[in-house]
C-alpha cells in the first residue's frame, strides 16, 4: 500500500513507499526533454545519490531505483538544470536588498527612490546598488546635483544597469578625491559639465576611483548575499552558474563549500590580469570539484553600448569622433591571454562593439597559433555586435559565444539612436551563429539583467522588445526556436565550462541536476514563454526549490 501526499497543493505529487531510500529519487509521469540527440524525450528519470542512473520509460527507471522517493510530475516538463553562463552572483545577492532604481521612470522618481532609501540608513552609510536606466526618462544622464540635497548625510554610489557607469553624489566624489583637475584614467571617463566640473557620472575604469574608497562588506554580509542569491536563482531553475567575479568572491564560495552550504554549482572566474596567481593556485590545489571549480579568467576589451563605451569600427550616431573606448590595450590583452593559455587556463573576455570583437578574435587566433593546438574553448562574453565575417571567424576558430538574450529585447528600445539603423543587422546574431555551427551558451548577466531563464527564452525566441514596439521581433532574422534556446541554457553552458560529461543533458552517469517546469517550453508561443516557472529545482538529487502555493 502506498500513501500519496500532494506536493504544494496542486502541481506535483510525491508518492512515498514503505521502504523509501532517501538517497534515491524517481521522477515518473513526466515529459522529459533530455537534450540527448539519440533519445531526446523520456517518461521517467531515476537518480541515486548525486548521479542519474536511468532515463527512459517508467519501467526502466523503477528497476534502477527500487525504494526511491517517487515524484509524480503529472505530465509536467522536465529539463536538465539550467546553466547561467554569465552571472555576477554575489553582486546580485547584494542588489536584492539595495536601492532599486531599474524601474525609475522619471528624474523625480530616481531622486525620490534614493532619498527614501538613504533616509533609512545611519549617517555615513553608503547608498549603493541601483541599476538605473537613463533611457527610461529620455536618455539624459543623471547628475550629482539631482541628489545632493536629498542625501546630505550619506555618500551615494549607484550604478547604471549595465555596470559600466555609475553616479556619485558630492560626498562620494570628495571621499574619492575627485575634482575638476582629476585626469581621466586610461580606459575610463569622468563626465564633466560645460564648466569642466565632474557631474558625478564615471565610466568604466574611472569607476575604480570610487570603488577603492567604498567600504567593503563584511564576511557575514557576503555570506548572506550568497545565500539570498542561491535561493533566488534556484527559483529560476538555475542549477549551475559561471560567476564573473573576484578573488574575494571566490573566498566566499570556498567558505560556503567548506560549510556544506552550496546549493548552486559554481564555475568561478577571477580577473584575467591575475592569471599567474590562478596558474599557481591550480598547480598546488587543483581546479576543484563538481560544486566549486576554478580555472576560468575574465577580462575586458571594451565597455557597453548603453554607456557609449563599446568599441566600434565606426563612430556612434551624432558623435563623429567617438568610437568608444578600450578598457585594456590589445597588446596587454594578448600578453595576458597568451600566458594564461600557455598555462592551460580557460579565458573568457568581454567584447561588445564590432571593433572589440574583431580585436579579440585577432588575439585569440594569434594566441592559438603561438601556443599550438589544444582544446582551449576561448569564450567571448556578450559577443554583441558582429559582422557576417566575424561570425564565420568565430565559428571557424571554435570560440564560444557566451550571450545573454534578455539584453536584446532591452537594448532594442534605444540602440538605433546610439549606432543608427544600418548596424542593427549585426546585433545579437543568435540564428547566424547557430547556422555557422558556432558554440552558443546563454546566461543572464544578473545583476545587470533579470536572472529569469523564462525571460531569456522569450527573448531568444521572439525578440520582442520590452517597449512592445517590435511584435514580430527586433531584427527577426536572428530569432531561434525554443529547443535551440534550451540547448544554449543547458548543453551549451556545460560545454562552455568543460563539463559536458557531467551536466547539460539528462543521461545515466550525469549529475542529477534537473528542473520540473509548469509549462512545456517547446509547445508555447510568444507571450506564453514569459509564464514558464520552475515548480521544482533539483541539484545533485537534492531538492533546492519547491513551488509554494
């Protein structure tokens, strides 16, 4: 006799056997998208410990997991766990409790939100976070004189949603020692008014002038941010992330790993400039395990489109002398990449504009010729603006395009006024990349964009911009189908971290990382994709998220 307990009131049922094996899990009555070309669909899945032992019919799965805890999916879709291939996890955790400016639709709302938040803080505490978007109020950059009167007791340092420029109030500028006489650093810019005074907006490398004086959060705050972030991404069905961060972030992850608190698998990147330090660490300590891995380095070629710091071959619209900026000189990038690659490390570099992507492909091709053939899997983070020739070069070189589809439906609201309409045909070229059989890995870029996989799928499949002005898709030729988008969020991410033998598809021997969804992604159209939610998220056979009614 078996006792059935309805899980969360509606969606799933857990069937408890008398001789239940707590280390085993059996999912039945499911529509399982395995991601495996030879057997793309199945009805049931069995896991023992952290690994899958069977995927196929219910009979096959039951034989492999006798006595397992049984989850009746009631016809729901099961997919491999989603892999976010580009995320800022800790920063995202901090953003959950910082001032919220992303939805500020006017100058006054921007000011009011900062004023309310600052009013709750003790004197001297910094106001950080933000994620403002000046396009929401017509494109005018904010200025410190907007907020100085509203924040007399607190330094303010709030970033644009792309993370490539930020606004400081006068207190924060004074703390950083920034005056009209402070020169622009290489690869950065201090925005100034007509009198030469800093407006408070700093771009790219100039942001370091404030970052170096902003107080560092304590260990307890970092641990809490990580916990909040892991809970947050689990609700999106994300089981693994490629974290773009720092050595300090890695220390937080290691502390959580030692304490057994990780519920999200991490591939943690550190700055490309520190490649020698990572080389030495890997030689002495290895690359980690299935929960926390190292070996990845993250660098930058240029800035962002929204901050007008992306590097283009042609100038921005309306500013004939401005082609963006290079955060790092090409020869310095080459030196770092060549050394890292020669040491067997994995390199991922941010490139937005077509000039930046061309420069980076030049360096990758040059490095591969110098260091010889091997499975290096160079990555371009964002790979945003390309030409057909650059797409061909990327595919031929085996370089991975690590892209974030949500950016397409966000940028599509205003990109034409920044670069003109002619260059839009080379933006977020998902379909063109797949047609050339390039490797495509999807992510969110959270905190910069929402972590929602559903919104990423919606963006890749429909390309309907957030303002509703492109119902048939923005640059519709580059739309892809739902299964291609799913592969980019699963197998594509696994390949981009050298983990395709362990994750990315559902097959015996692979990690038991999977998601039960409320809707079948492959049967949805248009707006329906935004309604996809994770009813259950499982990592290593352990349930880390359950839908609450």
